[in-house]
C-alpha cells in the first residue's frame, strides 16, 4: 500500500477518494468535530486536484461546502450542522459541476 501525507490527513491510494470521504460522515457531532472534518476534507481534496472550497449557509442553518475538480469534472459536497452539539456531517462526490445555487431551496 502506498500512502501520502497531506497535512494531517492520510490519503490512501488504494482507497477511492469517495470511500475516504464516506468514512468522514457522522451524526451527533459537536460543532468543533464538524469543523475539523471540513478542514481535513479540504486538505484531502486539495491534494487530489480539487479547487478552493466555496461555502453557503442554507436556510435551515446547515453549512454547504463545495469543491470542484476541473480535470476530473467532479464536484465534492459536504453538509455540516452548525449547532453546538447534535450535528450531522455528510459528504459525497458527484459527476459534473454542481453550483451552490442548486443547493438553495427556492419557494
């Protein structure tokens, strides 16, 4: 197994990035735990060609974060609760470019 150290994140070449992202998901997390996961995800994605993160606060208080890899034409998304405790953290990787505007509910 070949590994690379990306900041404080250990990216494993033998495990697809989407699987590593899925391992970051969780529930009943504190605000600090969610922030730590966002930072690790940002470092990991930057190391595999994703651009800078863009964030948007959604109407329900959830933080949406988006990264785009223009070479692979893939979008990584993270949704994180912003409460002191009891937060969910969800991540996924999708084909194509997904705009943050697509994530905002409209009446």
